């Protein structure tokens, strides 16, 4: 679901409104850190994930001290965890969506066939015009670890992914992102849907 959303809906929306939408992408999805209170080691546990989101995610009142120090469990295994870190580093190093989203899209398109994530990251960085050395420094260093923990802390409780907010409100149908952004804009509409100047946050 997330991969098709990024490749189709998100790419199309950003292409139509490349600089008119205040866009952010939070690579974390349904992952969680193993904590003493929520548990969930080894295999993915949705109850542990929901507990982690409520205790350690966005809006948590008093996050436990071990929120971001345990091992990370991703819904689709280690490959997804590695991809999340590459995406996190692309977002951290390059910041602007028009720079890092092509890298994310390239990697997402190859997720199912990947046996060597660093090699795919290098190929996708080259095609997106990003410096793989900068991404790798983040990926293998503390800056990536800290940035990923920041993603976890910024992710609110959610039923599933992609979890998309437009003007701070969850989007019931992520495939309707462009329409939602257009509807949220109060000014005159250009050809694509109207001038778009809305804030969208995607948790994937």
C-alpha cells in the first residue's frame, strides 16, 4: 500500500504542485522500538506497536526512558528497517522533498526484488542526483540513528499506513491526496486543480 501510494499518488501530487504544497515525509510507518513496557521482541506484534505509538509517539504525555534505545521491529522485517533508514537519511541530508522523493520512489519500486539494499541505494542515489557517500555516512552513523528516533517520536497513533495528514487532519482515502489538497486551498485554482498551498504530512 505504501509503495503504490508513493509511486503513484504522492509522485503525481508533487509533480502537479512541486512547490505549492508544504510537504513532509516521515519514514517510520508501523515500526516500533522494543521497550520494557510494550515488549514485542523478535517477530512483529501489532499490540506492541500500538502500545509504542501511544507511549512513545507524537502526543505521548510521559514517554518512558527506554522509548528509543531498544531494538527496532519493522512490520515487513529487516529490509523495511533498512529502507526506512535510507529514506530517513535522504530526508535529513537533502531536506527538500523534490530532492529526496525521487530517491525514495526509486528504492520503493525495487523493494520486493532487493537482495542488497546498499547497492540499490547507490543506484537510486545516482539516478536522483544525490551523493551516496553523504547518505551512507548518515546510514551507518549516529546521525541516522538519531534521525530515525526522531521519526518514531513524530509518528502519532494510527490504524495503518500510509497515514496522511492534510492541514493536520487524517485523510480517509490516501489515493485522494491531490483532491484533498486542492479542496483545502482557499485561493484561485490553477489548471491542475487550483493553486495548492496546503500542508501535507505523510507517515510511511
